[in-house]
């Protein structure tokens, strides 16, 4: 034993343990995000049990199990919960009861020791609603125009059939509001700015001004008519929707009437087979990816965030690639290799290690306030004092991240350039090609994979960066996407939503953290997947590249 | 690439026929064109490349340029000097002031003029007359807080007039027009003159204040009486009418018999300060005016013969600035002692004048003030930063009136020669000083000097507190705990995977750990804040037991495996796979600790570990340094691991082989040969990891409470420089001191991380050279 200790073998085991711990942490983290992120969409069973606290009437509890915890009784008592005297360890379950509008709180802890055995009633229904979160209860009646059409167990069929139709109407209303009325509103705003701009221009004659104003008034009247028509159509749909409703019983026996127009989805989880659940799961996941957020981002989908992230990264790539590659080519091929170039190289390399928030501060001061403010002064005077480019905008976010990732692209491209064997270069020069020709026809194509690697790494870094974006362009909820149907289609001056910021916002600044939590995990999963895929691609390209040149330079 | 081959060599042979190849002339043109393109590429790329590098340099330059104005000194320059507007012969100026654009000034005189004038030229634009009786003389003058624009004039017949001047702005045709106004906020039966003495005794000293609780007046009469008058506004709930109720009280004289020189009332109507010729200030508690009495008397002059020559409250009427006949300028305010009685306490001194201080003018919106002495020298001071910012040569004579423009960009002084000096003040960032950033500062309303970061608040009277100490300590604390967690783990893992691990396993392990580096920190932060923090709070014993048990059980398992397991079994697992074997052990230990945690808690900590900690005297926040340490450690492990693994792996093999051949065990070779050789590389890995930990924003933002506190308790939170920027930058006013201090924080982060990374990089390059030499 003593000898074994002295041989240093325990230390080797300890170092091995460090590797094991690191691996467990990494894989555990990924596993946790994966399980929790994906698990959210699985239709979890609805449990029913009777909860009888000491000296109180038992109450019926109905809901989904969110998670369970084991705690000491003392800690629970400290927090002000009643715990049986004889217990030292307490198991408690967080039950998602839903029905925020009826019961007030949708997530409640229940002690295991007070609960009866759990039952899984097959007629327990879960509704996803536009407001107030989920509803959990038993369907009792289906009504039209306030009159009971079907009640009892047949109600489900009638309700499901009608739901299909109302869902279509809800989608149509959403389309009218988001797309068509939105377009009219934007057009009106444009007219308002044109008019203000007209007033700012002093050189216009009175006659001309009046004529233009008349034109504007005509346009506005046309828009007003269009708006009225749209509104009328929407109101028709709404009043049609209001005709249908259901009545359901909640856990404490109260009856609750719910408009069909409020319902996004309905399901009976305890009544679903494995494949039905799988289908439901796929549908939910798709809704999450392709939907718009609701209820202060704690429900609905993350399409605007995905779109914003991708858009921002794309604009950034367009900027960072040419600049980074050019700078790298200059440093490697044209600059005189001396102490100065070496110093520049080290500095550029080290910029990659400068905290991202510093870039954010720079972006805010330089891009947003200085350049953006300047652009507003010169081109968008009529909109002042509300900023056009002088506020958070996707273009400034992209440029800030382009600066942030420039070192990554430069370093990676330089590495690629330096790996190209001198023999290939010399071969080209010996055949009479000029330096530029050698560069464009031989060196750059050969090092293209390295540039790709650099770009992918840059994209991966940019997609996960949040701190600088909080200063230069990201918002909680963007009313419109940076790309839409109104000219000029790509709106670089708009603020945007971002996956990373969405996580921060929903997880930390939302009014109902518990309800938003599964969504945060799901969003995190999407972000992690995007980044890991990008990174793995970069690693694969790099490895292939290395193999290739190992072979060629032999 | 073949199209590059220049076919010029074969061209000569083929020229006799009609060649498809270019003729000599075209060839020359082509060559010229190629040459031009080559040159274009050279310069184009040169300009482009240098431009990009310049842009990166611009970051530093820009941050620097935003910070520099902070450290520029203040300046007072002469704007205009003219005879005081209006009549000057035998007419004394009582007060001057201006509107916030410095476009209209007002001069009040003892003869009862209110002269509104253009500050540029001194031309009188409007004249109003105060309703002073014809045959009386002004014997005392006082003003309330500058922003209330209220003054009081005491007369020799025992009457007092309270007047408020105003500047009314109207926009007409896009242009701003300002006109002066005059009103009398308290009037009894329409008569603004208040009979304070009741028997015609002259008013000798006067103080007035206008706060949220109405107007108050204190007067010392020629017969020595001290009178306090209050006007309390009450609004009837039924009719909405406001009625002003006048109440008058008599106070005892201060204990010393010296002549009273100055009196001040505060804005909350709680205290009256009386300064005397003996160099003392007496504090009256007048919260209940009926039994108002002297609570504290304090000598405020160091020179025993000096008198209090001027006294003024700073913005918010908490801090008292006292000027003495010895030229001293000092700040005092009431600090509650152990018996909960306010005591006038000396806070700090400012640069002295050479002559008695005659006038003090507080700023409207900051804790700054100007002082003027009997020689006419004017000095600019700022309370919080304990600085005297500028000195102005002088206005020639002792000042009769001194006041700031509302935006503190102009100073108006009228001397005894009745000449008005309009001074231009450039003083954008007086809050900045070494002591304000790095030393304990005694802020208003606090019981002792402290390090505080509190940049904004809801009230106008707020004193911004810009101590960088809490933020710096927070940054160091976060980085320290992260490194404490990450460095041992990362370096040990690097040692194992570079030296003991089989090549195949290494091929899997290294990329897996490295991919952690790409994990967005927002995800780590969110997990730390929403999952880890409550988890640790509920399972504190588990954390302790994991720390203890993990290494012990690993070694124990190693012993069992190498000594007690039969060779047959051991042979199934090749050498270099110990780490894989340990994974189940790690999971088992973790699971055991967590599931035994409540039992441990009951057995050792009386059932509630958190409560136990509190009882021991340790504050526990849910989002604390332990959580940050783990989460941020997680973020820097891959950085440190990857670089130090490379350094260890690249140690030349002949060194280790030599050592092993001499009979050293692998571990001896590791510690005595490999680690020594690779230590610069490991050092640079730690430096780079540290740089990352110092600047990390999202994790600390989400996993701590972001409270700027100064301690190293692992169970409390912190606020780091970077998180502070993220929290406060969006709401800081552009160009203000707060804004620039945040830029300063960014610049400091930039420079620190840049220097750290550069040192690390240079060390690493040296190491590379050393390896190639070995």
C-alpha cells in the first residue's frame, strides 16, 4: 500500500478522474439540455389525486407532474410549509395545474405524504390556449351560440370536429392582423414621414406643397378604406368564432366555459397511444420551431428568434468573410515579415480573447450613436427624434459581431495559407504566373477550406454571443421581422430577436419563470444543436484539409 | 491551373502558319495588363488589409477617446463683464440668477428691482418692482435652494418678503422665447409682506427654504429673538383648494453668545443650522418646531479666531458647506450617533482661499459648488470627489452675489463695485477623482465612509456613487472562484490525456472537451441560475460530500483495480483507459451524494443546512459565487485544458524516454521532467483562461444577484465590471459621466485581457522555440 502510494499511481488515477469528471460534466450537460428540451413536447400524463392536509378537507388535484424533489422537513418548515411532525425527509412534487385564470397559480408544490394514490383518468383533457396558459380539466359540454348542443362523452367528437374549423379561422385572423393590417400600418407611417419631410423642406413653393399634400391625402384615404375593409373582415371572423364554446370541469369541480377561438390545441394525454403521442410530439415541436411567441414569450414558438439569429449571422458573414480573408492574405503574402507584422499578428490573435461586452460597448458608442445617429441626421431627419438607424438595429449587431469574429477568420485563413507547401507556389511562379495570378488561381482555391473553417467558427461564435447584442440590437419582442413584403424587403434598421437573448429574457425577466422554463430548455437545445453542428462541420473540414495537404506535400 | 502555362516557348515555331496564339504585340499587351493587375492586387490587398487592421485598432482608439474627457480638467473663463444691469448708484445687488439656456438673467436689488436682462450684453429686457415699502431699508437677504428660485428679503421694520422669480418659455414659430415672471408664494390677505417681528424690530439674519413640505422661514431679529415661521400647505379633499396655514414659533438662542452670521433651513423642515462669529455651527432639531432646541454645537473652524463667514446647503439640503474667515472651505452633515441623535460631522476639506470666504453658490443638479472670497477669487469644488476643480483669478472685489446657471455651465458674480461678471464654466465630469473611484468615500446620509457603486436613483437630489472597488472586487472574486474550480481540473485532465491516455481514447476525449468551448455562455448562465443555484441551495451537503468523496473514492478504486482485481480482468481493459473506468465511479459518487444529502442534512446540520449557515453567521444568497465559480469554471476548462494539453503533449519524447530509462516512475517523469518543461505553456493556458473569466458577462449576469458588494464570501453574489456594463449601459445618458465611466470599465477590461493574452502568447511562442531547440 505504502509502496503503491509512493509510486505515484494514485496521482495518475486522480488525473484520470479529472478527465472523467470533465467528460461527465460535458456529456451530462448536453444530455440534460437534450432531455429537458425535447421532453417538453412529449404529452405528459395528467395525474389526479386527492390531497388531504392534516385537519383539512381533502381536495382533488389534477395536473401534470413537472418535477419532484427530496428535501429535509426542517428546511420545509423553515420555508413555512406544514409538514407532519414525524417526518424528517419530505418528497414533494411540482404539479402543473394550469388554469391560471381560475386558480391563480398554475404551478404548485404538493407533499407526497399527503397525496392519495395517483390516478390517470383517460378523459382528462389539456387545452393550449392563446391566453392564460394551459387548461386542464374534463370536457362536459359543447355549445353553439350559448346553447348546449352535445353534452357528456359525445361532446369530445363534436368539439374536435369544430376545433379544426376554428383553428383555421384563428390562423386567418392572425394573418390579417400580422401581415395585411401590418402592411397598411407601415404604409401609413411612411406617408406620415413623407409629410413631415415635406414640411421640413423650406425650398418648396406653396403651390407645389399643397399639391403634394393633396396627393398624400388621397393615398391616405385609399389606405383608410383598405384598413376598414380588413377590419370588417376580421370582425366578421371574430364574431363567428365567438359562437362556439365548450364547458369543462376543473379540478375543484367548478365549471368553466371556454371559447373555441381561444383554443390552440386540445389533447387527451392519458388516452393516447405511443404513436399518437409521437405524432403529437412532432407536431408540437414543429409548432415551436415555426410559431410566433405569445404571452410574454413564455408560450408559442421561436420562429422570430431563429430567423433573427440566422439573419444576423448571414449579414455578419457577408461582411466578415471578404475583410478577414483580405487581411489574412495581406498579412501572410504581401506584408514584409518582420517584428511589426509579428506584433500585428499577435494583436489580432489576442483580440479574439477580448471580452465580447467590450465589442458591444464599442458597437453602441461607435456604430449606433456615432454612425447611426449621423445617418439619421442626414437621411432620416423627418423621423427624428425617434431613431431610424440611431437605435438598436440588426445591421449594427451584425457589424459588431463581424468585428468580434474578424480575428477568428484572419487566424484561420492565415493558418490555411501557411499550410500550402512552398513547392506549389514555386511551381506556379516558375511557370511564369505573376504573384496575383498565383494567389487567385492556386493559393486561394487551395486554402478555401481553411477560410470556410474560419467562417464556420466565426458563425458558431457569433450565434452564441449575447452580451454585445444586448447593447446594439436585440430586443425582447420584435414587432416585425427584418425581412418582409414591403420595400426594400430587407430592413437593416430593425431590431431583432435572438435565440440566446430569448433564453436570457424568458429565463430571467419573464413574469412566470416556471411556465417559461421548458421553453428555455427547448430554445437552448435548438441553439446548442445549431452551434455544435457548425463546430463539428468546421472540425471535419479542418481534418480533411490536414490529411489532404499531408498527402500532397509528401 | 493548366491554363496558366505560358505557351510562349512554342509560339516561335508555329508563327509561320497562322497561329492561334497571340502575336508578339498582343503578348506584350497581355503582359502589361497582367502586370497592372498584379500591381492592382498588391495595392488593393495592401490597402484593404491595413484597413481591416486599422479598424481593429479603432476599437481601442474609440474607447480611449470616449474616456479621455473624464480626465480633462475643468475651466472657468471670462464670458463678459459689464456694469450690473439697471441702476447701480447706491443700489446693492441682492441676487443674480439665469434660466437654463443662459438666455435670460435676473438681478434682484435692495431697492426692490427685479431686472431681467440678457446675460450676453447686460441689456435690461424687462423690469419688475418688488412691493417694498418706500421708507424701509433691507437688512437681511436669504435664498432657498437654487432650483426653487425663491428668495427672502428682511427689512428693518421687522417684515419679510418672500419672492420667487421664474423664466417662462414659449415656443413661437419654432423659436424659443423666454420672459421673466415674479410671484409671491405666501401672502396674507393679498399682502406679500409678512410681519415677522410683530413690533417693528429689524430683521438681522434670515434663512428661507422651500421644499416638498412647504415654505419655512427663520429670522434673527435685532433684539436677539430667534423666530421660526412655517407655511404649511393643506389641500382640502372636498374642494381641492389649497390653504396656506402660517405658524410661528420662537426658538432659544444658541448656547454661545457670539453674533450669528448665517442661518440655513433644510428642505425637509427638520433642521435649522446657525453659524456664528465664534466659528461654531449650532444644529436645531425643528422636526417638532414647538419644542425645537439645539441638539449639537460644533466648532467648524480649525483656527480658534475664525468666524463662519458663509454657509450653504448643497443640492438636496443635506450637505453643509462652511466657509470661514480664515479662508477654509469644508463639508459637514448630520450623522446619527449611537443614541440616534444627529451630530454635525466633518466630512472633508477643500482647497482654502487666501481671504475670508464671502459667498458660496451650489449647483442646481449636482453636488458641486463655487466659493468666492473677499479678494474676489473664485474656486470650483465638487463634494463627492473631494476636488477643487478650478480657480478663477478674480472679479477684483468681494462678491455680493454669486450663482450658477442651472446647467452649471455659467457662473454669475456681482462684486462690490456692482459689476457683473458672466463666467463660462466647462466642467462636465467633476465626479471623477482617484479617491471617488478607489477610496472609501463618505456619502451623504451614510454613517461612515464606504465603497459604494450606485449610479442612479429616482430622486433629483441623488448623489451618484462611482466607487469602482465593488466592481473590481466582484470581478476578481468571480474569476478567482472560477479558476479555483477550473485550473486543477483542467490541468489534471490535460496531464492525463496528454501523457497517460491511450491514443484512441484521446481522439475522442479531446474534441469532446473542446466542444464545450463553443457552448454559448448564455446557456451555461441560464443553467447556473435556474437549475444549479436552487439545486445547490437544496443540496448543500451534497456539494461538500462530492468535494470530499470524489478524490478519495477515485484513489480507492485505483487501488482496488491495480492491487485487488485479478490480472485476467485487468487485461481486458487496455492501459490508458483508466479514465473510462472512472466514469461510472464519478456518476456513482455524484448520485450517492445527492441522494444522501437530505440524510446528511438531518444528521449534521439540524435538518436545514442553509439555516445552519445563517446561524453560524454566514450570509447565503441563492445565486452566489459558488454557482458562478462552477458555471464559469465550466466555461474556461476547455480553454485551459486545450492549451495545456498541447503544451504537455508536445514535450519532446526523448526527454521522457530518457527519464524513464533512468528508472523514474511515469509519475516522477511527469512531475520532474514533463511538467517543468511544459510549465510556460500551462502558465499561458491559465492566463488565457483567466482573461476569459475576467471578461465573461452572461454567466455572472444570470448566476449572481448582481449586487455590488465588497467581500469574498463564497455564499454571496457579486457584480462584475462586465455585468455592470451590460446592466447599466443601455440606460446611461450619452456623454454623461456615468456613460464615460462605463466606457472606462470597458477600456480597462480590454487592456487587462489584451495584456494577459499577449503575455501568454509571447510565453507560448518562446516555449515553441525552446521545444524546437531541444
